[in-house]
């Protein structure tokens, strides 16, 4: 193994059936004798300093990085997060340790937006009920509800960032009556590009027939949708969440679904993943569930892996990785020292 730039792959790729990422990494480093990779040991409770600091960059799936993970680091310069969520990483501690954090917005954008729209259409067309009817020996005359077309439907998105904007762009090909979004960080000019009207959260919840969640999980959005917010929704409305489970208070959502306070939900994410087998949400017939994999396609796996690996390769060649969550780290003396060492070793 080369003594040059070392990329570490977190073991949870193997644990979650994604060990194929190694083939992409292997191909990308094969042509560069100064770059190598290694598998890191399992770190289920959190990243261990002594393990991650053996590497110049870590290509990471979903292990937690706490403040203690970054304590005493000297070598690690980059975490390349496979995906776009980084709620499992203590970003201030990461930055203070001179470690850059890169995500993969390009590879994830379309697959997640397509997955969210798939759930929207499945709910509107009452696809699970129609599937169950056929399996039970029933036919069209036995359907309790025909479902709805997109015409006349108000579609709302909580978040109009990377994925939310793509979701609305795709929705624009249908005949939704109105497209609404709540995002305090987006300008009306950007929203108008997608024919989207910006509104406050309560207005979006009260007027939308479908509410789709497309915001990151942070201290401001944890349980953003709770009992009060669900109570603002129409009884005929649906909630779709492909972002993070904890953005929605799952206990409040269960109560709203059980009481038919809202019509149903399409959930790719849950507060506990995987869910407890006894979770009452699993027994409801007005919920479509997916194992945080609605976006998983062969193409997404390829594109996200290549994008994350490219961030590592860029740094190995002394270039700043793109799509940094903490661009301010570039100005830190600690990161600059690591970058200088990497460039000197070329």
C-alpha cells in the first residue's frame, strides 16, 4: 500500500450492503500511485480519532462524528460524506479541527426528487389500496376511493434548496393547481424560476393537499412538524418525507394518521431507523413506507460514490474539494497546514 495520500472507507458501507463502492474508489485511485484506500473498522458508536486520523480523507456513509472524534487530530483533512445530510457530524468541531466536510448534492438531487414525486403520485392514485384490492380478489367496483389527478391539487414543499427545487421542477411537468414553498433562505426570484409561490409555514400547511419535506435536519428543524402543524393540514391532505425522520414528530404523526386527521403519508425516513418491529406506525394502512432507499438506484449509487471520491482525489492533488459544508475551514491555519503537507508530498 502506498505511503502517500490515504482514503479511508467507513465499514458501514459493508454493513448496509454498499460494499460495491470499493470498486468505484479502486478504479479512481488505480491510475494514481500516490493515492491509496483502506477499509476502516466498524465504529457504530462514533468515529474513533485513532482510526480516522490514519487517513488524509474519509469517505463516510452514516457513522456519527462527535466533538471527541476530532480531539487531537493531526492528519485527517477531509470527510467526504456519501449523501447530503450531515446531522450526524459535529460541524463546528470538524471545522475547529481543520477538517473540511464535503457532500454530494449533484448525485443525490434528481434521485431523491424523483423518489419524493413517486410517493406523491402513489398517494394521489391510491396505489397501495388498488394493489391490495386486486390481491384480495376485488376489482374496480370495490374501490372505496378512486384517488385524484394532479389538476386541482396544491403541492407544497418545506424547503426549496437543492432537492426541493428539483422536486418542484419535476412537478412543473404536471398540472398541479399551485406550487407553494416555505423556505426562509430562498428569494422570491429563485422561487419564481420554478413557478413556486413562497409562503409562511402555516399557510403552506393549511393550503396544501400534499406537503413534502425537503429541508435539512438541524436545531431549527427538529420536530418542525408536530401536533400543532399537523392540525393545520386538511383532513384530505398527505405528508411526504424523504429528508430526515426527526423533522417530523413521529408520535404526533401516528396519532394524526390513526385518527384520520390527515389522509395519509409517504415516508422514506423515520425517527428510528430501522424501526422497532412493534412500532404502531407499521400497522397503519394509510402509510407508504420505504427503508430510506426511495432514491436508491444503480445510477445514484454510481454518481454519489464518484462525487464523494472525487472530493478525496481533488484534495490528494492539492485542490480544494467542491461542495463544502464548512468553506470557512479553508482559511484556518490547521487546514492550510494539512493542505501544504499534501501538496508537498505530490
